[in-house]
C-alpha cells in the first residue's frame, strides 16, 4: 500500500520502475557528449540480469515486468530469453 493509501500491483510497480531506470539511463547517455547524436531507447539492446540464487518464480516475475515495459515502449524490440 502506498503512503497515500493507494494499492498498486507489484507487477505494475516493478515495470514502472524499470521504465524509469531506462528513461534515466537514456537521459544520461544523451546528456553526455556524443558529437551531437541523440539516441533512442530502441537503439539500445536492454538486458535485465537477476542473481542466479533467485527462485525461478522471482526470475520469471522480473522477466514479465521487463517484457511489460518493452511492450509499451517498442514491441518490435521485445526478445525473450
């Protein structure tokens, strides 16, 4: 439960957090001196890693959260491994 009393599903929260991290990463890349080039999120092959000791259900949860972000931003770029 959020501080304001709202209830949010964990999947939605994690996918929003992953999207935020990706957006911030792109801001950092584009803020650096790239000789005037601007990169898009689709120019990057995103990889989310999880610790090997995580349970399979936790790994699958993160995979689904990442895929959810990918579907919203650029469905053609979704790769499931």
